[in-house]
C-alpha cells in the first residue's frame, strides 16, 4: 500500500511538472505581451518566495535579508550583461573603475555568478549572523539589507550610484523565468525531504532540543541560508534582465516585506503555499487594477480612485489571515493533502 501511494505521489509530481511546462509554452504562444510580463514577474517571485521560505519558514529563522541578496544578484548580472559602451555612457557621476568596463558574460554565466556571489556572502555572514536568534537575528539581517543599498548608492564607480544601471539587455523571457522557477521548486523540495530538511525542521521546532539530539544546527541553518541566497541572487539577475533597468531604490525594505507577506499568506514552511501566495499577491494586485479606474456601479458612474485596489487587496489579506491563521496551506504540501484525502480526512 505504501509503495503504491509512493508511486502515485511520484506520478503526481511528474504531472505537475508536465502541466507547468505546457502552461509555459501555451502562455508564451497565446497570451499578450502584458499578460506575459505579469507571468514573468510571478515566476521570478516564485523563485524568491520558495527560497526565502526555506530559511524563514522551514528552518524557522526570522531573516529579513532578501532585498540585499536580490540586489547583489541584480547588480552582478547587470554589470556582466551591459556592454562596455553602455556603461561608459551611463556613468555620469564619476568614471567607472577600469575593471567594470571589462566585465562581460553570457546570460547563464551572469545568473550563476550572481547566485554564487550571493551564496558566498551568505556563507561568510552565517558565522556572525547565527550567533543570535529570533528578533535579534531579524535586526542583524535587516541591517545587512540596508548596508547593501547604501553601498549601491555610495560606490558609484561600480554601481553608478543612485542613477542605477540602464540599457540592460532584456534576456529574461517566460522560458527562462518559468524554467528556473521549476528548478528552484524541485531543488527546495528535495532539500526539505532530505536529512538536511529534517534537521532544518528540527531547528525550527526546538533548536535547543535539536542540539541535545546531536543535530548540527549551525550546518543546517547555513545550508538553508546559502541555498536561499543563491536563488535570491539568480532571481535578482532575472529581474534585472526583465526590467532592463535597476537602481538602489528598487531594493529597499518593502521588497523584503512583500516576500514576507507572500510566504506568511501561503503558509510558513510550505513550498506549495509560497507558490500560491505569490500568485495571489503578485497576480491579484495586477488583476484588481480596474478598481483604480472609473466604474459603473448599478448605473452610478464613479470617479477614478487611485489606490482603491490596494485597500480591497489589504482587506482580502486580513480576511484570509483571520480565517486561515497558518496561511492558505499551513505547513502542508499538495502531497500531504493527497494523503489526508486517502485517509478519509482523519
């Protein structure tokens, strides 16, 4: 019976991958440019959400660092993808360092280097960062995000300061963003279901008890932190190649706060929940744009009300959190719901 259920779970996973591949192809072939742009944004934020959920939800470390690692990946990719001529023309505050003009790589290498640079920095930060827990960890990682933004402004020889980097080639498309989102989900799920994932959950549930049982909690937290940073760096590179323009203001604390809303709404610790939360937050906010425009309500013409969609959207979030206090999925995945259904809901 267990073997049969395992096979059915495997077929379920294969089916979801096949559906995702078909949806990417269908969307790219049949949807308009605006819809594809939204789907690209959703796919990038799925990468960021599932990776952020690994450290914050699965491992239970209240980290507020995503905007810093996303910024690193975005700037590394932007510097590698932008041509030397475009860089020379843009750097108006001060002349760029000579090595900045020599930087060049193809899209894949730029993404991997952005992710690797973020992961390497995360590995270095893990030694001082994980000496504290809880709210203190949140403050430390929050400070890291501010430092990265300040450096981006105050090292114009590399980042072009507050002007940012423009004319970045638009390499990101639905095949790249959707494909990497699938890879990120598969990698994160495999980590969660491995012995390292069990160690991460033990840290989340009771770190002192995990230490007493012989779990190397520092190793578990560092692995989650570095994996999260790697995919956040890759996501930042994809975002830079989608927007074709980046600046320090793009990576302020609101960026992290948006990701925090997504994973809490979906359910801390649930990869499926992170995906659902991304679709609800990123897709829902775009879908409700009509609320900002003039409408005809029962024959009464209303004027344009800019910001009304955010009011309605916020009320929706409040209602969801009131009736689903652990988020839409809690800590469950789709496979867990399948097991629950087979047991008759008991």
